[in-house]
């Protein structure tokens, strides 16, 4: 098992690493489809939501990283200082979320692979992809993991930005989209774009990836902030390109695409019809890169969080091998993400599981924002690293926005579970 070691702060051009991982993990196929649909419905009117969403994620991830670097504690250790209620929420959440996410990730990754090859089926390709992710993260070769994630990010950005360039965007309309307006009936799209794109539980994994990178003390604070900001600027470019594609190729022609992962398959067909089959295939490769990077990031980062969670419950010291990557609990959760979800792929999701997943998942972002406000404004964080006024305002706005999104998502989950939608 490899264990991270503290290193010296790197040169500026070498700072990109954990931030790009957390950003890439958070932008999955469903997020891309939500952005495409927003562009297809409203053109560039919701461009400002993309900017606001990226700014929100920069502040949230910076807060999680700042807490870890300034205290030497993991985010879960911080949550525990706020009371046992955090454990009662986080424990069931990470278990249920992992079970359902595993199946969703397999389906999302299997779709482009099946579309590209035309052999086997979506389920089989999804299982193969999950097994490949398991093999890659099982022994925690962080350097290899980071390089693979960087390659995936490069492919997905090139594919989507290439599609946006081919679409010949209207630059004037893009800038008018920076005016914060909400179109009629667009509230849900506003909340989804601002709150949904860029990650949920994986935002909290940032501190764990910092530790694996060897960035573990306050002297890495500036490097962490550069890393995080650059990562979400890249995410912003990627999501902006997605919105452009939705606005130019779908909104202008009146074409509709499916919800869920299949929406990206629909888009690949549109691109192939307009620009030729080669570009349709290139886009599918980009779709696959987005899906597999999300899967791979979760297999590694959320497994680190689970290992820390279980080790803390057992009273193990923070540097105990079983609370770190490569330990027993880390590997148990990788298996949990990989094996049981296969059942859901073949038999569907029980009603109670849909409801629990929807409710617990929707509540995580307000949970993260509120707990960061509590952690970063008290003696749980050294005084010099506590929040300033501007950060507190943004975090408070994040909490309110995510709470509004949570109400919407919980309502949808209940309706779906009870057959009402």
C-alpha cells in the first residue's frame, strides 16, 4: 500500500492536480445533458447560471481544502465535532448513494462504449468499465490515477469545445446571457445549472485527494487555491461549450434530446448528421471520457471518505492504515460500488431506494455549505484561516440555493417513488 508523503509546494506550472480531479469527477453525463437541455430550451439566457455555479464550487471546494490544510483533519473529523447528527446523516447517505450511483455510472459509461463498438450491450460494457476502474484504484497508485484523470479531462474538453466551435457560437448573445434573468418556467433549470453541475459528495473528497497528493499543511494553501480555481475555470469552459452546443445545434433547429445519459447519444446523432460520422464518433469518445472520469473519481475519492468514516467510528488513529487508501475499508467500498449495483442494472431500483437516494442526495449540498460555515467560523479552524465576510456571504447564498434545489429534488423523488412523475 502506498502512503502519501508531505512534499514541498510545486512550481506554479505543476500545481494542477486534485482540483482537476474533483471537477472532472463532478461533471458527469447527466450534468452535461441538463446543460444541453437548458441551452436547447432557453438559448444563452442561462449562461449566467454556469458562471454562478462555478463560483459556488470554487468557494465550497476551497473551504473544504482550507479546513483540511489548516487543521490536519479530514472533513469527516470536522463534521464529527459538530455533533453525532452528522454521522447519522452521512453514514446512510454514503452507503445508499454508493449503491445507486454504481449502477447509474455503469449505465452511463456503457452507453457510449456500446454506441462506439456496436458489440456486447450497455450492461456488459458498464460492468467492464467498473471492473477497469476497480483495478486502477485498488492499489492506490495516486500518480497514475491523476494522470489518467487528466487525459480524460483533455479528451472531454477537446470533444465538447470542438463541437462548440463547429456550431459557430453567437458571441454577442453569449455575453447577453451574463445578465441574471430567469425565463418563464426556467426556475428548475436555473437551480440545476447553478447547483448541480460540478459535483456533490465528491466536492468533500477534495481534502482527501490533497492528502494523497502530499499537500497536507498550511504552506500548500496558496497552491491549493490556484489548483482549485484553475480546475473550475476549465470546468466553466467545458460547461459553457456544452451550453453553446445546446443553444446553437438544438435551440436554433428546434431539436429535442432525451433526458438522462441517452441525451448525449441523441446529440452524437445530430453532430454526425450535420458534420459527418467521424465527428459523431469523436463526440462519443468525449462522452465516454466524461462518464469514465466521473466513475473513476468516485471509485477512488468516495472510497477514501468511507475508509475515514469507518476508521473514525472504530476509534482508529487518523494515520492508521485502515483509514487510508489501500486499506480494508477503502477496498470494501470499491467492491460495494462495483458488485452489488450490478443487481440494479438488471432488476431496476426499488421504490424505497429511489426515494432515499433522491432525498439524501439532494440534502448533501446544503449540508456541506452549512457545515463549512460552522467549521470555518469557529475555533475548530485556526483564526488566521477562518472565513472572511465575502466567503461567508457566498457560503450562505450557496446554502440557500442548494436548499431550494433540495426541495425541488425531494419533491421529484417523492413523485417518482409514488408513481406521480
